[in-house]
């Protein structure tokens, strides 16, 4: 393939991308954006992993990001709280806007950003501490020392994570002794304890059994009353069940972003249709 052919192929890919303003009802949604990416690009060394990403995420939505392995889903989500910068060879161009502030501006520190944006990972990752200390960790880091306040934060966070009744008499047990599903809900409570606006979830149920998965999905639906949730998932049924909007990533691009029912029932791009119907991925 000649250099000119590569450029032509890249341009064709870009022209075929369906944006939220081209399809469905997203363009008619007047709610505020919690996150917007504008011509966002990311490289791992010479690998152009994310290419011209333009996405808006609305407040109090569950937004799913789907796509085959290696398409950039997790990289994009980890860009939203700048965790991707832990990789030394990363460089970026473009903007990611959190509530009218560019997250890369010097006055907006990573520490401040991460008080606004919580993160739940693929596998439950409790600290080797008590359940109480896991949930109290973030508030303590941010200067809360009084036991009464910490007690209140721990209880309210575990209640919000729908696991207080299961654990209220076990708070000083090691979190490693919990089941996988319980550990993940403790990790969600730990994320909630810093009172974020947005919760990022990267494959949050992929390591869980079906019953625990349903509990986490039900919890997500409840949490969206007070939080905006952005979830990466390989599970098409999960995306269809829980999300309000869905973005389909492919080879580092956003192919299509629309209301979830449009993506699954009437997609505008053949690649989206093939992916959600299981023809590849």
C-alpha cells in the first residue's frame, strides 16, 4: 500500500463516521454535558490509538462504549481522568472538557479532576484493608479525619452502593474476604465516597457471576439519578439493558454515537450493525 493509498483510506474512514448530530435524537438533547471531547487524539509512542474523537456525555445518563478488543475504549475512558498518563510514552492532542474546563489546563490538577471523576475497574481491586478503611480511604486522603464524619461517609457510600445491609456488621473485616460481587460493590462505594459527579466503569462486571452482574447493573440504574456513568463493556446485552446512549469504537475511531435503541435497532453504519449483531468482534 502506498502512502497516498493510506491517506485515502484514512479519509474514507473519517467520512463514514456517524456523529451524534447526524442520527437519532442526541442532537435534540439540551441537558448539560459533563464531558465533551473535541478532536481528541492519543498516541502510544508511534501508535495512533485514538483518532479525532468527538463525543458528548450528558449529565445523569448511563453512556456505554462498545467495540472490539483493541479499539481504544479503555484508553479513551482512562483519558477522561488522565490515568492514561501513567504510561510514559503517551501524548495527546485536542481537548477533553469537563463542565466547561479543559482537563489538560495547568490550573486543573489531576488530583482535583479525580475528586470529580470516580473510577471502577474491570476486576474488583479492594485494598488489603478493612471494608471500612477501603471506603474511608479517599475522604482521608482529602483531609477528612474526624471519625464521626468518616462513619457517616462510609455508611452513606455503602448504602448508595446497595451493600450496607450486607456489610454493616462486618466493617472491620478484611475486604479480601468478600465475594467478587461484594468486592466490586465495595469498590463502587469507595468511588462514591469522594462525592464525584461522574463514575467511569471499565468492564465492571466481566469478572463477576451472572447474579452479581445483575446486582451491579441494577445499582448503575439507581446511581444515575445522582451521577453520570460512562461504562466500557464487551457485553452487548448489558449495553442494551442499562445504557441511555452508546458509542461504537472501531480501530481508534468513533464510528457511531447515538441513543442506545438506535444503535441496536436501527444503526446508520453497516459496521455498527455487524458488530452489535455479532458478525464480528
